[in-house]
């Protein structure tokens, strides 16, 4: 995982729930690529056609509310979303995303100012977001070191395989 992520914004509003991100009818799928084909169908059937590899989603408050399904962040990542920025996240969605290696960044004030198709740059290590389109800078949340390490290793399973399970050998 890169410590600096740059991409074009896809903008969403408040209270985007996990059923909007990935409707329940797709929970029988387990392959990430298959899940990615249906991302955001609960929000807009054609939304996935807007997604390009490297996009960053920017949303308002309470992103990922609803059920605790880990399929939702998996689908976002598989569809090509490199990070999600929001004013706030539902806590279980936040943890599920970190566990699968999808960076989430909280920007309590400023997501309203960031527009669709702006180009933004996230500095995950220093907690900064630069809107390169408007030349505005925002302070973001910073992950605790252990969570940053999970992201750097590609998610919780990869982290455990590379660190803790190697200690036992």
C-alpha cells in the first residue's frame, strides 16, 4: 500500500449504507472480482460504470452504515477504489475496510467542498488531504501505528501471515 494516494473523486452524500454499496442478493458471491461487478448497485444500477481504477470515493457522514457485511469494502476495492474519504464512517465498516486493506480517511470538515472529478492526494502517514483541483488542504485522521501496519501489509490476513505466524516458526 502506498503512503501517498492520488486519484479522481467520485462523490457521494451522507448515510451510504452497505446495502447501497453491495445489495444483499450478492452475499452468496465470494470472489472479489465478482463482488466488484455489482458495487454500488443498491445506490444506482449504473454507478459502477463511472468507476475507474484508482478513483477515490468522497462521502459525507456515516459512510458504510447498516449491516456488518465485509463484502461491501471488498467490492469497493475489487472495483478499483483505492481509498474512501468521508466525514465519518460506521465503525464496523471502518474496521472491515482496514482488515481487507482498503484505506479509509476521516475528514470531519471539508468533504462538502470536495467535488466530483476533483483530483485529490492523500498523505496517509501525515494525515493530510490536498485537493489539487482547488488547491485546498485538509487535516485528516491518522491511523494508529498498528492499523497502518495492517494496511501496509495488504490487510489483516496478510499482516498476520507476514508477522505473527512467522514468529512461531
